C-alpha cells in the first residue's frame, strides 16, 4: 500500500516534471561527425577550467528571410529594388524577447547566477563564463582538449544537448563541436601561409611563371588575357559617370597584400592614366597592405584582384577591405562584423574559437574589433573560400543568412567558386563515411562555401581555347585550374534557380551516383555565372606573370556589375543588389554567353559538363555587358 502510494506520488512528480518547461528533457542540438584532419583528442578537459560560453540566439523571422529577400530582388516583385536600411534589418531579425528570456531562465534555473549572465549589445548572443563542469551539465556533454599537428590546442565536444523547450531559441553554442576557421598563430615571426584557418588556403590563384614577351593584341587573348581581351569578350565598353554615388569593394585577407609598384607597373602598360592610383583602403581589424613578406603567395591574389578590378571600372575608385592583422588573420565573419554592426557583438569576434579576436591577444593589432565601422559597397568581390565540409551546417547557415541581409540592403556579394572542379580546395574530396571527412584519395564531390550559400552569387571560370579568338565561344576553364561547381550538401535549392537546374538534371543527367554528389535535385547548385579565369597578365613583384583562377573571374564580374550600377545610379535608380533572382529570370534569357564546352574534373572523375543553359561548371554563362545593361536599365 505504502509502496503503491509513493509510486503514485512518484508518477505524479514525473508528470509534473514533464509539464514544467523549465526542466524539460534535453534533446540533441548539434553533433560533429568527425574530428577534422590534423587534430587528435588528447585528454578530458579540467572540470574547473573556465569556458567563455556563448549562446547564439535564434533570430526572428528567419523562416521568412528568403521571401523577404526575393521581395526586393525578384524583378517580378512590386517591391523590386526597394532595399532596406541597416536599422530595419537589425529590427526585423533581432531575437525575440521570448527567446532572450527563455534562454536566460534556463541558465538561471540551472544554477547560474543572473549576475554572471550577459546579453550582448546587439542582443544576439548570451554569454556566461562557465566552468567545464557547469557547461557539461548544462549541455549534457563532455569537453576534451584536442591537439593540432602544429601543437595548438582546442577545446571541443562531440555533441551537445539543450532542453527541448530551449532548443528552438538557440542557434549555436560556442565553444562546442566547432573546429573551423582561424587557427591562432604563435606570432608574426612564425606565421606561415599554410595555416588552415585562412579562408582560401589552397585557393590562391596559380601562376605558370613570368612572361618574357607581353602580347597585347586582341589576336593573342588565347595566350594572354589583358583588359582589352575582357572588354572584347564581354562586350564591355563603358566609362563610369556616377562615381561619387557608386562603390565597388574588393576583400583581401592579410597577409595577402598588394604592392603599389605592381599596380603602377600594370597601369603603365594597360591603363596609363591610372599610374599612381591606389585603392581606398578600409582597414578591418588592423588589416594593412604589409610589405614585409613578398612573393606570389603573398601578393598574387591582391595584385590580380586590384589590377583588373581598378582598370576595368576606372575612373570609379575601388575600395579595398584589407581584413585581419599579421598575427591572427581573420575569417569571413570578422569582415561581416565590420560592415554590419548588428552581426557582431560588443566585445570582439563572433566566436573566439572560430573567428579572430580583437584586440589581438597574440600580440598583433591592439585596437578594438571593427564592428559596423564601415558601410558595405554596392558590389563586393571576394576570391577566397572554404570547403563547405570544413564548417558545421549551423555555422555556415548563420553566415549565409548574413549575406541575405546584405542583399536586403542592396549589396551584390560575389565569391569565386573554387579552382578544383568538383573537388575542394587543395583537391581534397569527401570520404564515403557520410561524415564530411576529406582526403585526396576520396571520391565524394566537395563543394565550396560560401559558393553553396543561396544568397551569394558564385562565379566560375572560363577560358579562350588555344587557337580561338575572342569572337568564338569560350569553354569551361581546363587549363591549370578547373571551375568549381556542383551541389550543396547543406543548403536547399532556392526557388530562383529551380527551373534552370532541373532542366540541366533532366536534359543532361550526370553519370554519377548519390554517393558522389547530392543527387536529390533539391540542393543549392553553383556557380551562378562565370568569367574568364585563364592566362591573366598580372604584375607581381616587379614581373609580369601568367595567372589562373576563379580568383580572376570574380573581380572581373564585379567590375561589370559595378558599371551596371553606375548607369542605374546616373539615372536616379538604385543598385542592382542581390542579382540571382534577376539573372535566372525569363527576362534575362540570352543576356549571357552560354558556355557549352568543357567539364570540371575532380575526385577521379571528369566532373560535370558544360551544356546549353545553366550548368554546374559555368552557371548561366559569361556576361554580355551591353545586353545586361539594356535589361537592367528596363528594371525599376
Ligand atoms: C568572462 O571572463 C573574462 C576574462 O576574465 C572577462 O573579460 C569577461 O568579461 C567575462 N564575461 C562574462 C560574461 O562574465
Ligand atoms: C610595357 O611598358 C614598358 C614601360 O613603359 C615598355 O617599355 C614596354 O614596351 C611595354 N610593353 C608593351 C608590350 O606594351
Ligand atoms: C542534399 O541536400 C539537401 C538540401 O540541402 C539536404 O537536406 C540533404 O541532406 C543533402 N543530402 C546529402 C546526402 O548530403
Ligand atoms: C572544348 O574544350 C577543349 C578543351 O579545352 C578544347 O580542346 C576544344 O577545342 C573545345 N572545343 C570547342 C568547340 O571550343
């Protein structure tokens, strides 16, 4: 009897517990499938150690993000071109009061005194310094110390849990399963270019060496690309007139840096009036064009991007976002923090493990982190990328959403699609373990990020085939580099590209299995378009070199879109903003040069093939400036 009664009491207690949302059961929140290459678990973390626990709160209205972005960027929408200001963006997506209080209550009832709980100024993160023991209880996990081959240590867990009722209010918790991005360096003296944290390691442009004879005639564009070749290829004759209203930004990550002497050498031969001209440098987190280290690995990317970016939009000034100091470098998130104050927090870095922290605790830049300190340019080109599999889905999704916000504000964001065809940076592919591990002998296609983010415009590479003229169709680039392209394993297919991609899959079914690529036909496909990426004549360290890469394609595309913005601004219209819904629309059919020859080999295969219409090698094709301009001028 007594036994039964206490059993009943127990039952009612259980019912009570289940009904009380404050103590609902924990559910899995994020799980890492593998330990990244180079890292090994070395020991359980000390229970008394303190972790700077940061809880990323779910933003409001994220389920409507794509719809809102399409409203201002779909040419058929009545609100096309009605871009938002930064205040409206911040207001629309800031976490709800309910989200803030639910997470706060959870911490409090778990025994964390409210005085230890801090909400960041932008109200997007909750921070608490928790002991490992406390964090392990809160998240029902175990923290371990991992050691990198380089000797660096990192604290992480394999998976973590949060109470069921809290789950929908939490986006991501740091430190937890994440390993990506910046690997802190020992100091300037020991810094190397091979640190895996730099975006785009393995994706620097390639050079085949110095050129002895400059070939400057249009007949030679199959051997050397110079600005006149690009103007002829893309029907691009335009002199900007609205330069004071317009802007074009190129992003570089220190230690990558341009040399003024290289710009001048290039301008002397290809754009005389620009000798002595420099980009407008916006320094982010201590970034500066360092001259301490030189060589193609340090100057190749920046020299390429700026020589072509500046020459093609002259007299429009180009803004250089030089990001990160010499010690820590920086990640894409650090750049995004600088151009959008609501993205960053009030005390540096989105996450001290993934992103560089400023002031630099390792002895570099001692100023505060840049946070909303500069306005985004109308077109921003970046020739750096990660492999999607380097990043966790939640981390990638959070960053991808930020690109959508830039689109809402009228900025066009371009990223190069990668130089290894269907393989990732450095040619690595995905192992068949379904766990995102990568190796050079693997066979799973390895898409690039942010290429796979549906809210950026991904730019692939083409080339003038040897013996062909600029008046013949280009092919997918198959010299030195292969155009990055394929299908995301993280992001669903956006509506704007559905009919184009489905046409490709139906008309030219790829001869690969679902174990090689995401064959569901439901994932984001890239690139969106392309431009020449082979045989660029670039002045690097006082010599002309022949350079290859989607690294070239992106700034050239950016220059062409900047000219379109110029013409629109001159007529009192707004910038073109997020272009994907427009370029895939019926009204733009025929405005690109369709590329139908070549493939993008990788992972032991010939890759996908370029075909009529959109394809996962060259996207919709290369720009025909005159046609694009005419169509964009017809839009409101
Ligand atoms: C956590 O500790 C660090 C270092 O002592 C301190 O600077 C920071 O303000 C603390 N953060 C919180 C949320 O208490
Ligand atoms: C490039 O410029 C240098 C310096 O003015 C000049 O000597 C050289 O002839 C130029 N080369 C070509 C092919 O125009
Ligand atoms: C394919 O992409 C979809 C949409 O992003 C995703 O839900 C699915 O998990 C992906 N499949 C594989 C095998 O990666
Ligand atoms: C197609 O590309 C291949 C490889 O670059 C090239 O050899 C061939 O001439 C191209 N064909 C055409 C029609 O452009």
